[in-house]
C-alpha cells in the first residue's frame, strides 16, 4: 500500500500518525491487506452477504420514557465543561 | 427577481433550473429514536441524555416503534414503494456533536423509495413532485460557538429524523417556497412532525443546478443553513444568478456545498471540511433489519388521514365554499376537523365557514389559542349558532357569547341564562321600552312623519341601548313603524 | 463454600491474602476490591449469594472503572451495569475484580494491554492468552470460581486453553451485549470461564436470555429433542482432519482426546471445513471494519482521555486518539477504515460477508452428519511474552479455529485436554446454533476421562479458608 493511502485512511479515522509510527503501521497494514487478498481466490459470488448475525425478526421498543437519569453524572464525566455544556475548542 | 434577472444585457440565454430538496423532519415521539430519553425541545443543556445517546462505551441502540410507525405513515402519504426489508446503516464521520462519530441512518434499503406528492404552485397549477426516498436516521447534538470554545449540548442527539429526498423537479425558488408550505401542512396533518423551520424541527437543504435548455441537469451545488421557506427561496434565486453569471463568463461550476448567509443574503462556499468525505456506509450490526408485514402496513394505513390539498378540493365542492375560504379552513387539520364537526351537526356550511373564519379566528388569535385546545368545542359553537338561528339572541349578542365561551370556558346556554341575554321580541317589555323612547323623541317623530326615514335607525339604537342589547333589531323596527303609523 | 467467603471476615481475610499472593505473580486484575461489596448485597438469599466473581474490563460494572485495557479509558468509571451484571446481581453473585485484557479485546496475549502485564499462572514467563487473559488466569489460579470474558474471535476460548480451564462462547445473541464495550458488534459475545463445568453451565443459564436493551438477542430453544437423547444415545462427534499445523503438544492432546472417545465407543468422524482457509481474512476484515466504527466514539469530547492543548476539535480528536490508543488498536482501526473505503468495500468487506455466509452454510451441512465438532483451540500452548515465539501476525493467523465459530454465530466451548511439558493444552467443541446444552454434555463426557488440571500453587476455596494459612 502506498503511504499516501495510509494517511488518507488515517485521516478518515481521525488518527494522527507520527513518521516512525506511520512506517511501522504501513508495513503491518500492507501485510494484512495482502493477506486479505487471499479472499480473491474463493468464489462466493452467488451467496448473499451475512450482515446481521442473529435476529431474524423485527425488534422495536415501546415509545416510553425511562426515568433513570444519569445526566448529571455524564456532565461531570466530561473532560472540560462550562456549566452544563461540554466544551471543545471552537470549531470556527 | 424573476427570469429577467437570469439574463444580462448581452447574453439573452435563459437557463433551465433544476432543484431537488433534502428535507429533514423531526418526528413527534415521546422518546428519542434509540433510547428512552425524552424527545423535547428547549430544556437546559445535557439534561435529556443517557449513556445510549451520549455514545458511552458498551451501550446499544434500541429502535423506537413510534418513530418507525410515523416514518411508514409518511412513506404511505408520499406514495413510496416500501423496501421489503429496511436496513439501518452506519454513516461514518467525526464531529463533536455526533457522539458515536457515526450516524445510524438508512442507505441501501431505506423505508421508502420512488414516491411522489402533489403540490399546488403559486399560480394555482398542480404539480407532481417525485420523491427519491424517505429514510429514518438520528439527529446530532447542537453546538454554540462562543469565543475560544464551542459549547456542546446533546439534548437533540438521537431525535428521530426522517429525511425525504425529492428528485430535481422544481424549477424556481417560488415553486420550492410554496411546496415547502404545502409539505409542512401535510406533515402537520399527519401528526408526524410540527414542521417548525425556525426551531429546526423541519430543515431543508437544496441542490441546485442550471443548464442550457434541453441539456439536462447541470453540475449541482448544495445549499445548507436554510431556516425558513422564504430563505430557501432567496438562496435559490441568489444561486441561480451566481451560477448563470459563472457560466456566461466561461467559469466552471464547482460541485460543492455552500452555506446561505442570512444577513448578507448570499451563499458562501463552505471551507472544505477535511478531505473529501467518504462515509463508509455499512449495515448497522446492532439493529436487525425491519420487515414491514402486510398487517403492519394496513394498521399504519388506518392513520393515513385525508391530505390537505384533497380536503381543500372537497371543501370547495362539498360545502360550496370559495377557494380562499376552503384554503383557510383546511390550513390546519384541527381547524378543518372542527369545521366539519360543526357542519355535521346540521349547521349551514356557509354560516359555519363565516364564523370559523371570522369571529372564531379573531378571538382565538387574540387569546393566542389553538382551535383544538381552546374551550370552544364544536358542540358549543353548534349550540350557539342554533340559538342565534332560532332568533333567541341577536348577532351582536352571539359574538359576545362566543367571546365568553372562549375566555370563561363555559357553555353558551349558561352564559345566556346568567346574563339574561335572550332577545326581547314581542314582549310587553320591548313595547314599553319603545314607548318610552318614542315619548322622548318628538323631534325625530316629526321628521319621520314628514317622510324622512333617517331617524328610524337612531330610534332603534336607543331601544337597543335601553334593552341592554337584547332587543331583536328586526322586531324593534317593525314595532316602531307600527307605533308611528298608529300615532 | 464460595458462598461464605465474603460474609465471614476471617474467611475473607484469608481469601484476600491468597489473591494478593497470586496477584504479585500474575497480575490478572486491574482492580480488586472485595470490600466494596455492600452488606445488603450479601444478605440477599440468591443461589450465588456472596459468591465473588471477576469481570473482564470491557464489561460495565457500575462504579468500577471500565478501561478496556486502554489508556484512553484509564480513568473512566462506568455509570451503569451491563445486563449480565444485573442478572448475576439478582442471584447474589458479587463482582470483586476487573480483569486485564488486550486493549479493546484486540490480541491473543493480553500483552496489548496498556495498563498491566498479565502472566500465565503455569509459567510467568508466558502469556495467559487473550484477549480475556486476566479472566482466564484468575480462574486458573483459583482467585474466583468463575469470570466473565468476551469472545469476538476466540478471546474466551484461547486464554482458557492457555490456562487450563473451560471457556464458553455462547451462540451469538444468546447473552445480552448491553454493557459490553463493542469490538466487532456482529461477532462479540459475552462468555464464561471456570474450572467447574457445572458452575459454568449454571452461570450461562443465569446470564442468557432476550434483553430489551439489546435488540440482537435471541431466545434460545429450550431442550431440543436431541439434547434429551444424550443420556440414552451417544452423541456423534466429528473432528477436523488433515494437517492443521499444530504444535507437537497440541497435536498430542488432540490425538489423545479423539482416541479416548473412540476407545469409549463413541462414533467419531473425520470432517473438514472447506472454507477454513478463508476464515481469518474474512474474520479480520469484518472485525476491523466494525471496530473502526465502534472505536470512533473515543474522541476525547465527552469522557475519557483528552489530549491537552488542541486548538481545533479536529486536532483534539486526532491527538486524543493518537495518544490514547496503542499500536494494535491503531492497526486494526486503519485496516477497518481501509476495507470500508469506497472503492475497496466490494473487494474486502462485502466479500468477507459472503465468505461468512459460506462458513455458516458449511457448518450447517456438517451438523447434519455430526452433533459435536472437536477441533483445536489454538495451534500452540501458551507462548512467551513478546513476539519472539509468535509474531502479532502469526497470532492473528492462529485464530482460525476459534474465529470460525464467531463467523458462524454458533456456540463453542474450549476445554482442558491435558498438560504437556508443564503447560495445559486446550481443545474446542462446536455445536449447532443455540445448542449450548449439548456442548456442555459433550465436554462432560470428555471431562470424565480428561480432568481439569491444577496449576501448581492452586488451592481450593475450602483449603484456603479452612486451613491455617500458608
């Protein structure tokens, strides 16, 4: 795999990679991707992909509010906050 | 701005415009799409949140059946073909207001595809707009940008959102504006969403391209940040001109997303967010596919009410109403239902229409009340109009009683009895009031005797005043004339 | 006997001493706190009242940390209980420890934990396997009667076999995943590790069942006809034939088990799984694809580690993930992101899902001729720390025997099959979908002849609490 591809992929995954790391990871990723191309050898074109492992029936829940509130605890858990808002550096 | 502006002095080419919409509507449910948090607007930040909608480690989405039902109702109203098996997908992108950093949506197998909806254009023409698809997804949170930080509020995260994508069937901003009004009316009729663009419960992005006539679609530009149907129109009009200018000067239109700047009244290129997006959609393994059975669809179909444009047409023919009145009455489902219940009780449709459109609307407006939740029930109005029709009260009194029904939440009969508002007709009381008025109005009597009938009105007014408004004006006039001629 | 441990202060003290002695050598726990247990939870009269157990650190226990062996969640405390914890709570069982693991379940050694190194109780120079390495080591050393792990491609069964204990991977969807931090959602399942097969079965009975918080859970068919026939007739075993590339000791254990069954008069058929060679590429494609999305939530915004000094949200996320994730996690996120990218999806992700269908079909037709399938758990016994014996790549390829069951969604159990050269060898049984009972009976048949080994230094709870100390 081209290193450029690795950086495109890393960017999509929001992973910063330093040079040394990129070197090592590129080798590992390339090795695995090559290994994955083993799949080219088996003909399964006629089979449908299995995307859902178990449940074959519709599952829904009733539209009823749950009353346990963990909201305060979760606001507390935020690394940085202002009042009840969770903050990040300004997007703009 | 009209077609004139699309041409300049040198180049008279009129371009053809194609506009498609992506409309997001927040569905009315008690709870969010994938958790039991309340789906409500305007609460303090981060109060309607739980581990599921905050994307905590280890949690799983659990699909809300009401969101599914409302989505299917909408699909039926849009005449969509339903997917045999609807599948949720993960749409992967990172943003601070998207807790899981993927949005659960529907990509390959949405609930509905290939539908259409009828709309009435500003010129009164009917037009069919094709619907590409309708799919259910979760809303993201909200961010407020303040100085060095952005404030994240996740209350909105997980609000059920139905996205309706139209085909590029609109030709102008005006068409889109009027369509959005029709559309909003429709979703409110169905009770699937309140369609409030200012509060964001209905949001609309527009894809617009222009091209030389007969050349098909041009290169499309997406416009976002449109907070009202008027702004949608303005943005489209602005964009048409911008693109036309570019083509004329030989520039290439860039396929991009632009934001509408409300203050500057122009669209602006969005700084390209990172590299090109690649959402890497794949089926959501945490949610089984949804297979709509025939009985499920039948059940949903029962909630498919008559849609506003059809109801308007029916009102015109069935109740013989002018189109403007029919439009007013069918604008809100509650109002149309109210009107029809009043008619059903035997009230003359014309009378009912003039009351609902006139005094009822006036008082409700003043009191900032909605017809469905106001104390004025159809029964109360029917009873009031019946009393009026029987001549027990006069029109002025009826208006007064209507006001009291609404402000005091009481039945018309009890108001009329308590304030003894029944008309004095041929009673001795009316006769003696007239007598005393005539006795004090010798000048007026002289005038009438000499053939000038003008003061009759004055005399009736005096009688009304003395009777506290209870005199029947018709009866009063008759008796005055009788008494004068007998003098 | 385990029932009394936590409510008798003398016994508890002896128990804690025993645990601490072992922990200095094996470091199976990231947190151990039997004192936290409230009196009220001990007074309840459940079937497992006061019985301690340990939980892999990717399963949420309220007010315990939920680190997943990662720096990114090092100080994260769970505000809620996983469904399985709630179910066990109602039986009276008490979680006393969180177990070390490969970061986010990614690994076969527990060496990929960012927080501690866990050693195999049989040989501290060796790994306890992974990713549920802590959970397996703790059970083998007798620190708890059972532990909960998670199995995505073998993460319960492989460490169980490295440590000489039983490890159950239930049918996909049999146990609620609510509270299990997702690695690969369509493959993950919570499993049980124990030295005691009956106890393991009891615990599975307690934690299984449809859960309204997990819409992928299924109802298991109770007592299918052939389950009931087991006591009368003998189940038909199959075993995977051909050159499986096994280490000598594993090969010996495997042969020994098959020979024993034949000697006992069981019908044993040699079979093959045609698509076996494609299991690993398909498995890693699917698992990493799902993982790339599942781990996207760890971005430093709402909880957990946040990188300091970032100037934009994008920067914040990239740096947080750069600093918070270990190498193996980064590798798998990159792989998963890559196989899902537009242009590559058909070749990798979709293809892998089709191969999965093929595996499901292969196994379904196999189970028409046999009832239980015996196969190795891992080609080697516990290997040494580091990559000297097995590189990370070789470790991945070696998952093929276990990952097959995850792709197929069927239940599988690894069981101890003897000790060779001082190290336990483990094998596996596969059963058809939702036939856990059959699986347990098969293991019981084998267990009568090949008992669970005791690691040197192991003491039963009766011995620990009854004796005068060591």
